[in-house]
C-alpha cells in the first residue's frame, strides 16, 4: 500500500480519499480552504453515481429527492421529450437530486480517522523524485508515493505539471441557487428558449435547485438587479416561468461556463481526476458522477502498485469520459443556437424524435458507468 496525497477536498477528492483508505492506503487530504466547504447549489445523481457512492458507504435514501422524470420543454412550457428515470430505476435503482453541500457533508463525515486532513494548505509545488513525489505547501513539505490532484477546473497541480490546460468557453453564463417553489413533485424540468435555458430540480420540502443559462460573450457584465435578470428570461411559460416570477433576489452563484478542451490525466506518479482532469459542461448533469467514477477507477489502478498506475487509470477512464464530454458539448451547441425560426425548428425536430430516445441514451450512459461487481 502507498502513502497518497489527495489535493482538493471537493466531491472528487473526498470520494478518492474514502476509496483509497478502504483499500488500505495511507491517505492525506490537502485542502487550501480553512474548512470543508462545498461550492455549488444542487446536483442530480443518476444510478451510475448512486451505485458508486454506495461502494464508498454513502447511501442517499434519507438525504435526496428521488426523481421520476426529467422533462425537456420549449419556452412555453410544453414538453418536447421526457427522460423516464422511473423506468431506469427498475433495472439500476433510483436517481436522486440533492443540495451539493449535503453530499459534501456526507462524504466528509464518512472519512475514517486514518485519513489525515490538512486544511488551509495551499500546494505550491509538486515534483517527482525517483519513486516519490515531493509536495511543498506554505509551511511544509513532504514526500508521497502518489499524488492525486482533485483541485478543480483551474488546477494548480495540472499547471505545475505543464499539462494541457486549455480552457474552452462554452459561450454561456449561468446563475444558480436554491429557493422555495411549490408543487414541483418529483419531476425535474429544463426549458429551452432562444439562446437561454432554465432548469428546475426538486429537492423535497418545496425547495428546488435552479439554474438560468444564457448565451453571452466572455467577460460580459451580469445584470445588477433581479428585475434586469428577470427581463433577460422573460417569456417563459410553465414551471420555468413561475420560477422567474418568484425570484426575489439575484441568485447567489454566477459563473461563466468553461470546460477543458481535452482531458489530461497526469504524469508519472501524479494522477488527476474530476474537473482537474476533464472539466465537462453541465449539459448532461454528469460532472459529479464522473469524478466519483474516477475515484473508484483510480483506486483499482493503484492495486497493482504505483508504477504504471497512470496508464492503467487512463485506460479505464479515457474513452468513457471523452464520450460524455463530447456529448455534453454537442448538447450545448444545440441549445445555444439562435436566429429567426431556429427555436421553432429545433422544437419540431425534438417532437419528432422517438418517445424513448432520451431514456435509451441515459440507459447506455448509466450501464457503462456502473462499478464492476
């Protein structure tokens, strides 16, 4: 077994720490924040993620809202296609929605005492030396046999390795938050307008996770008031329209959306996972799932020892992740289309698609990501 440093204590980093500790590795988690803190609002976990979490001892039955469907709607609120999660649940188990801080807290609470947690630790340098990796941070330095970087989209470890880190702007800005909204049940909704999208995901107890996405040039200034934001998303019907009307303040989170142009898995005994390795646009809701899957795959790759672990890990994950990344990119391109009549043509084509098309696509995505027996 190896001494492993996990850089970053987000969902991917904590999942990795749990998986490695369960396999008997000596694990240290290095997190630059002074306390555990989740960044984000909410997320959807499909069965590939749910079953992977179960391998880590994390169950969601009492924590999340079971989702039965995800409906893709037009701007007026009319459903264009439906992802039937309740049908997939018969084979693979349920899908859940929950607040991101809740999942983060579950993972942190599950860390065994054997895992060393170093908060307020900003990694300054990572350098391979023979069969070890020297990690330097403000106030300390230590040698590890393996380093796992789970430090996000703008990974400092990836930069230190000189890895491919070209960020690709998705031409979208995104507002996110959690708010009360009555009568949403167990159905998540995403409505597409012309150059904008609104998503509403029920969390239970009349709370929803919501996101507002708009095509925007990089560096554009966001609206300074909730009234101006509502004007940008005017004209939506159905649940999306109700949410826009119910906004009483600007959402707490605002970001420009980026992804990595291509995955970069690491070098030598330094392995990357999650957004640090392959940041993906959120168009399939699989970002957290890919990081959790990475954690289990990386742990499997290390069972034969640190030497050549990177190659084994990459072989387990590269094709799977690239497919998800490119599929999410294509969905974003389709959603971003604007121009006279574009939305009407897009909606007409979606209505002509086979009724179970989106469910079949999700079935394949889930099946390919289930943890091995």
